[in-house]
C-alpha cells in the first residue's frame, strides 16, 4: 500500500490555524506554485501549496479542465510547429531565420523535473522555441474557456493572468532566456466533453509574445517562504478557501 503523506502530520492546531509536520524530503517549488505562494492566484492558497510541498495533500483530482489541458498540449505544440512563418512573424524574425519547436523531455524520463541542478525551484517546461539552432524563447501552452478575460483594451490578448506570467517567467529565468511565447487554445464549454475533437485554428488559438518578468525579487520571497514553512515544518494559516483540504487532512486515521 502506498504511503499516505498525512502520516507526517504531527499536529493540526485549530487555534493557530496551522498544521505541524515532520518530513525528511522536500519537494521543489514549481512554476504553478509561485503565484499561490505570493498570494497571486485565484485557484490556490499558500496553505494548500505548503500541504502539497510537504506531501500532506496529493493535489487536485483530475477534472475536465485539467484533462483537456493535458490532452491538447501536444496538439497545440504541433499546431505551432507546423507554422514556422507564424513564429517568424510574432518573434519579428527575418524570412531566412530557421525557427522550430524543441520538444520537452518526457516527464517519465526526467523525474518530473527539467531543472535538476536547482535545489529549491523546479518544474517542467512545455517546450522551447529555437532560432537558428539555439534556444531562444520559453514556450508556455495554456487552454482557457474565457477568451474575454485575456482581452486587453486594444482588442489583443495580452491580459495574461499573473500566476501564468510568474510560472513562465520562472522557467525562462531557470533556462537563462528573456522571452516567453504563450500559446493559448480557447475552448467552448461543450468542447470539454470531447477535447480530442477540438482543433486549433486562427480564431480559437492565440500567440502572445512577452518579455519575462524580473524574477529575482519574487524568487527571493518564495525561497524565504520555503525556508520558513516547509523547512520549518509548519504551514501558513489556513483560510476559508482551504476547507476541503483541511477536511481531507483531518479525515486521516492512522493504522494501528
């Protein structure tokens, strides 16, 4: 039987609203964790991230949005790979520039981490854009069911959620690159029932090129948080948003 991470819990302190734990192996901060740690995510909280990094909580169960994203990531990557002229246009390259997509190392072959030389930060990229045989830009692939949310005041699609910017910028920083290409597929609600039938087109798929964020300050905040909580063996305070996670933690019954 697989080890249940909740066995590492020492105490759930209802008065302080924290969980104390004892672990010997620390998970790394991936790109999806940066926004929540900094309080810049609508989908997660610092408490939830701490429980995930400590192995107390296994993470969200698959749902139609997660499933569609996983299914369509290679489809969207192939869509861009087959359109080098689009890449040249969006990256402002000359027609004789050689551009292409570098596939990411499969997760099973890299231990779910593309940055083994990093001690605190890690994660997996969706790919790289190569220009004249060299890595030039991070590729970040997203799916969304809310096209309006991405629109800016000029009718473009540069209104990128901050948590996504932090995620891609971390990977750009770790890869020593300065630019990000967001490739976003916009689905209708009915597409989530049959994501394999969805096809990227110029109408439902957008390419957004942005410079990475200056990450040194954000990374310092995350590392300080990591040292205090994860290495310190306790979580930040839980909030009302963490009700389901807390219920899961308290449901653990040690086997005698």
